C-alpha cells in the first residue's frame, strides 16, 4: 500500500496535505519525476511568520521501513 506521510523531528512546523501529482495517497504514479507538494503548518497556533527553510524527500517501501530507503533528495535548502 502506497502512502504519503509527513515526518518531522519535533520542529516548529510540520507538513500536512501531502500530495503527489495533485493526488492524496495515489495507488500508483507513472511519472519519472512526480510533482510533490505539501503545506507547512505550525504546531503552535499563536506562532506567526514561521518559514520552511529546507526539506528532504525519502522514498521507502513502507512508512515503518526508513532503513530500506530506496531514494532520497538529500537536504534541499530553500
């Protein structure tokens, strides 16, 4: 089962509304370089002016198997 999951390390923001090729949890994508998108959301509702400064995309067979990562974007600074 494929899925899109936003993971974080307890930072001030986390990713929500994850999509691949405009779809939420697609069962298959036949695009070599799919368009990925997400919305950064603050953990603190009173926080303002938070910005995402970097991201990393990992591709793994299952959410629980990060040790079996098949591809990574590396850290991308924005």
